[in-house]
C-alpha cells in the first residue's frame, strides 16, 4: 500500500496568520554528492553531551529563525541546499530546547513565515515544498520580521542563507542595529562570491555580533557543520557551542566561536 506524505506546518505571509491547512508536501529526490558522506553519525557523538547543556524542553527554550533566499539565482544548487538544511534540523532534534521558524522570500514581493515548531522534521519536510521563483531580494523584510518576533518573545539567533543583495545596505544595517539592541545575532551564509552581498552580510554580522561565512557550491560538509553549529548555539548557548568545538567534527563551531569573540550568549 502506498503511503501518503505527511503534511507540514502551514506557511503564511510574514505578519499575517497562517492558513488553516496546506496541501501535503511532495517528497524530494535531492541527493548529497557521492563524495560527501553525511555527518549525522559524527553529530550523534556529541548529542548526549549536548542534552545536559541545552535548556530543558518547555523551560527557557531557544528560538531560531531560519531564513532563505528562494529567488531564481539559487536554483542551480537548490536541491542540495534543501537536503543539507534538512540534515541540520534532524541533527539537532535530539539536543532539545529549540523551536524553529522557517522564513523564505521569492517572486514579486512574496515573503512567508511558518509557525514556530519544536519538531525539526516538520520544517525539513516543509522546505522540500519550496521552489525558486524569479525576483529581487527581500532581506529587509526578513530582518523586520525577526524584529517583530523578538518583540513578542526572545529570538536567540537568525540564520540567513543567500547569494546576493539588491537592497539599500543602509536600510538593512538600520534593521540590523535594532536587532543588535535586542541581542539577536545574525548568522549569514553566502553562496557564491557576489562582492556586494559579502559587504552587506559582513556588516550585518558585525553589527549584530553574529557571524559571516562563505561556502563553495561543492562544500557540502562545511555547510552542514556550520548550520549545525548555529542551531546548537541557539539551543544551548555559547557553552553548548564550545562543547561542539572541542569535538573532532567541530570545525564549524570553531569557526563561529572565532567570529563571536570572547563575548556571547
């Protein structure tokens, strides 16, 4: 008997209530490159240690906003990116103490946000339903949405993945400054080598005391480690990130700690 795919949390335009229901998410056939084995087995080695460091479920839970550029320029590597981002959510599921919200933009002014969920698998499934549409970047909307969510309840980190920036850098930095006042670090991951995007991303990271990282399109393992490190940081704070950095597979955590400097959550 054929099994039906499980439904995922609804996505709604930022600032608007989510619709009551959403069509089931279609399965994806994305695959990692053959020469890049999954690091899930390695991540499992430090999960037990993380359980004692992360906030207990239901008390002081971390909140992570995961935002991504879904415009057409990212289409060539979209399937791989979705797989890696799904790996990140699954890798930190056992850590506990982390609620995640997915935000993406694409097309003509479309910017949507999911509900907050405590089960990373739900967002991993939801991401597979997002496809790339042509349009300009809407990073300002992402930062404004994070500000709005932070005004309701503490957001521990914002992750943004994109490849370009087509907005006013001063406008984005103004929003970043407001996030800094609320103590929300922004971790920006740049795909490709667009100089304008790099300049903006580095400045946003600096203002918010977050981090900027670049990754090559073939560096699947590097991206997975970095994304996992940020999620662990949001769930268990700097102490949890430090524990991850001391592990054999903690290269991503070490890179983030270097950029965070001596201060941090």
